[in-house]
C-alpha cells in the first residue's frame, strides 16, 4: 500500500505544479481575482496534502497499520473532492456555466476528509512503537 500512496503523491504533485502554472500564467486572462484565489486555494491544499501523503506512504512502509492506510485514502479523497471541486467551480466560472450550484457543497466534504486523514495519521503515529 505504501508504494501506491507514493505513486499517488507523485502524480498529484506533478498535477499540482501543472495546475499552479496554469493558474499563475493563463487563468488571469479568463477569470476575476476571486476565481484566481479559489483556484489558488485548490492548488495550495493539494500541495499540502501531497506532502502528507508522502509522509503517510513512508510511515506505512516503516510501520504498516490500518490507521495509516486510512490516512492515505482520506488524503487522496480529500484532494479529489476539495481541490477538484474548487478547480471545477473555477472552470464553470470560465465557461459562464455556473448553473451547478450544488458543486460548492463538495468542497467542505473534501475538507472533512482532510481532517479525517490528519486524525488517522496521528492515530497511526501514536501506535508506532519506538
């Protein structure tokens, strides 16, 4: 499982760089400053949780356990839901198709997964016998 967390982290990290570059260079031509900040928040939280996923993968290799496994899963799901929903809202704003008002509810659900991931990570660390 630790290798898959590290693979996910590498892919999501590369994607964060690509999206961050897009946000910094092209997005300002397409949306207002609020849209840029929304997108930037998605990239920032994606990066934070990529690093958390790397740490989880490394710890899981050292001391496998269900808490660390769930931490990694929660971080991945959180990135997809939290950051993904912010990217989607920004892109819907670009296209003028803002009719999907329910998209915004996905963001806090992703945030809950981030919190759950950190709690699982803590529980997994506390179980490690040093």
